[in-house]
């Protein structure tokens, strides 16, 4: 199993309701690929002092963490070619610009 962890860091303040809509759209799109075994999305919880670490883009503005579990690298690659996913990501990028970074690993828990 592969855990795909994505961090979305928005450029501007984002109302809680808008972030919730964005995360719900990403969750639906990822589950709709048929390759995701589970999808969990949450708001980043900032802690004092983390802004001093430049590699943590989640500290710059409102951010979200999305975890997607897939069976293997082939399933992950197939998921990224699903037609609904780019539409959701592009729509949110146009409305609320954000930066994305991600990492793939074996399950952490």
C-alpha cells in the first residue's frame, strides 16, 4: 500500500467554509477515481514557531493536508489520470491560488 500525502497551501486567507468545499471536492474526485482505498482531508493546524522553517509551505497561509491510500504505484498513477480530478484542482486553483507538494510512503500508522 502507498500513502499519498498532499499539502495544499493557499496564497491568501481562505474562509473555513470555502476550505471545506475545496477539501470535499478533492475527496470526491479522488474516491471517484476508483483507485483510492481511502481519502482523508483536514485543515493544517499551525503551531508557534513553525513559520521559521522555510520548507514547510503549510505555514504560509491556510493549508490543507490530504491523505490518499492506494494499493500500489500503478493505482496511484491511474488515479492521477482520472478526468474529474484535474477539473476540481484547476477550478480551485483559478478561484483560490495555492501551492502543492506531496510525498509518497508506506502507511505511517
